[in-house]
């Protein structure tokens, strides 16, 4: 249909779920990075595969009115953002469409109500957690972000979606590495010490945690680094050495050594205090997290007499949000450290009707159900791979009156909704929320009830 290096005019008629423009030549799909639907572009084919080709923009013939100049100087190379060439309003419409498409194609749910994506008033500096890979560049050590589809490190003086203190901490660590000749990690040989700088910022408390991920349990001249961090990072509350000697893409290892300050930091959400530790999951966009949780709790229609399950509960946030409106909350989470944090979060907030269990939701929930412990309302908030079918089967048997599904992956969401709608539940409303502005990711809350 098309051949490599061919140059042609292309009308962009759709978008992939990663945000690439799609055009067709004689019915054959051509994906174009950076093109927006509705545009006409001149492209050069750079790769031809069995069912599609990939092309690069050579010239614009007709630009979309939804196009904007990306605000980041390294946007084209960095793998972090993928939608900065579109207006914010357009990215919100795009994300809604991704949800609609997945529900229809995978979930056979074409007639459900999908609201407009809830976006941010000011979609910048929204992230409370940054992860900077550290490595060797052409002229010395570098820290930044991985390039798109590669492990080349792109340096960015500042990143507009991060909290400014995160960038500052990264610069301080890089300065220490350079000044004291601390060896940086080499992914190919496994040699070197420092692999990543991870930062966590409590937006509402101002507390900052800096995690240095290293291959060894001691950091050379650590006191020099800590001094610089203490001097230049206001709110510095914790410096952690995380030990990760294993090769591979997992950023954090299991072992944490507190080099300075506390083992955890605190943040508040919706008037509740939460403890944040190096390994436990905490939503990365605190402003939108409140929007998301509020929606989730609204969709639960709690009256005050319900037993509520909060599955995949992390540090217990959703369940603790709902606790004042329910009789009892039971949270389940696989990371033991997060479960401990959830318990202490309940305690510190004076919440006495919540309990938490460590384990896989697909194992713990069937055990609870066998013991006769049932939920009236269930929240599920699984990772990208969605819910285990064994969990969904147990929920169908348990027959709660409502399920609120919070999802970070529309395709596994659609798969799981197909299962639930085929087994006695109906979808009432679907609300996409923009938790990750300028990336292609979309968070979705779904309100379901038993038929
Ligand atoms: N609801 C929480 C966390 C959501 S992220 C919040 O809003 O902050 C998903 C969580 O599921 C993570 O904490 C992860 O550790 C946990 N998890 C992943 N697989 C799991 C499983 N099979 N059973 C229980 N928890 C799991």
C-alpha cells in the first residue's frame, strides 16, 4: 500500500489512544506523531508494518484550530508528555473519546453516559512525585527523563508539570554527583551507584521527601549531599537511601535507609491527613485526587448504614474519605507497608470504623466472603492491568448494591465492565478525570448498580 520513504499528503481522520494522528491511504492506516485530527499534513513514511505504517510530518497543509505551540523546550524528545501540541480543551475531549471508544469496542457499551472530562483550571506544576533517571551523558553525568520509547536521558532545566522543588532537588543531587565524582549507574553493565532521584512533595503540608535510589546500601559522602539539600530545599523532612541492586526497569528496591529526618512525610487531602512513605502508592495529582475521590464517594450513594469495601486501597485514601458516611470500611491492599500506613492514617484521623488487610484482593475478598463478611458498596481502584477475574466473580456472588470502579486504564476497565454488566450490574454514569494533564493517560470513575 505504502512504501518506506514515500512522501504523500494525508488527511488526519482519527487519533490513536497514545495521541498520534491517524490517516488512511487506500484504507491502510498511517500513524503520525504530532498530527491532530482534522489536519492535512505532508508526511514521509518512516516505517511500514503489516497492518499500519508510521510517518513523520514534513509539512503542514491545513492546521487544526486545536493545535498549540508546545510550552516545553524538550517536548519532542522527552517521553513524559504526549499531548502538548494540542490545546488543553482538545486534550480533555480526546481523553473522553478514548474512554468512549474503549467502552464501545471492548466493553460492548455504546449507549452509556460518558461525561466531559473534568480538567484542571491551571494544568501546570501539578505532580507531587517526580522520578528522574540518572546516568552518563555525552559529557558527564545527567539526570532528567527518559526519551520516548528509549532509555536515553533527556535533560530538562525545569519540567512544567512537576513541583519546582522536585527539579531543584534533582539539580542538587546532580551537582553533588559531579562535584564529588559519585559513580552513576550504567544500565548495560550494572556498574555505578546512583540510579534515580525520586521526590515526593506534600502539597498541603509543604513537607518534602528526597529518595536517592542506589545500588549499594551506603552513599559516599552522604553528609555533603544532605547539607546541600537542607540548605536549599525548604520543607525538607526526609532523605531516604533506597537500595536497588537488581537490573531492570523497576525503580525502587525493597530496602529503605533514612539518611535524614523522618521515614515518612505527611500530606492532607479533603481535610484528612495521610502518611506517605517511599514505597506506598499515593495519587500524583493532589488537586485532581480530591475531584476524583469526591466523584467516587458521590457515586457510592452512601446512607450511613453500609459496609464498604475499598479494594486496591493503597494507603486507604478512598475508604477513609467514605468512612464518615458509612457504617464500616474494609480496605484491601497488596503492599504491606501501605496497609500499615492505612491503619495509622485511620488512627491519626480519629476514624474508628475502618480496618485494613494486606493481601491480593482476589484472595482476601473471597476469604472474607466465605466468612460471611459482605459489602453493600464496593470501590475498586486497580492498577493498569485491571481486576483479577476471580475478584469480579466473587463480587458477582456477593452482589453489593453498588460498585464504584476507579480506573487508570480504559481498556482493562472496559473488559471488566463487560464482565460485570454481563452478570447483573448496570453502568449508570462514567466520569473521566484529568489526573495527568498533557500525557495521554486518563482516569475514569464509573458508577454501577445491581440490576
Ligand atoms: N486507591 C488507592 C491506590 C490505587 S493504585 C489510591 O487512590 O491512592 C492501586 C493499588 O493497588 C496500589 O496500591 C497497588 O499496590 C495495589 N495492588 C496492585 N495489585 C493488587 C492486588 N492484586 N490486590 C490488592 N492490591 C493490589
